[in-house]
C-alpha cells in the first residue's frame, strides 16, 4: 500500500515561489504516474499537474508556465516547483497516483497573500 507525505507549503507573497515535495512509500514508485492536486477553501479538490513514469508532464491551464512537476525515482519523491504564485493558488496541495488514486496524505497548505 502506497503512503504519501507532502511537505514544503507555507505563506508566501504574490509573485513568490515554493517547492513542494511528496515522499511515497512502497516499491514500484518508478513504474506509475504521479499527480499533484489542490483544494482551495470552500471548493472541491482539483487536478494541478501530472508526470508519467517516463517523465512526460501535463498541467492544468491556470498553472501552465508557472508550475513545474518533476520526480526523483531514487528518492521515491515527486516535486512541484511553483513560481509566480497568485492568491488564487491558495489551497491545500496533495499528491497521489494518477489516474488511479490511493489513500490521500495530509496535504501541505499553501497561502499566497496579495
């Protein structure tokens, strides 16, 4: 069973940057696709970005050109580099397998002040 632990969130001013990390337990991490998702206050969870096991990436339109997803299979870790942050990026950020989800981790909170 894969377990996920997100970290790296925080409070940042608009225009700033953060790098989120997601450590995954279990074997075979390098064989499955991973994704980042977020849930803003009062809204449902939404897709942000995904990276395939062979490093192909795809982004939700609102983060294209600002966010970069990457992975380090040796460390069982996936990253989300977030640049040019906007107040509307404020949310709890989660990682998970893509598209077949496993149990969610606790997430990491990102707050972008204007």
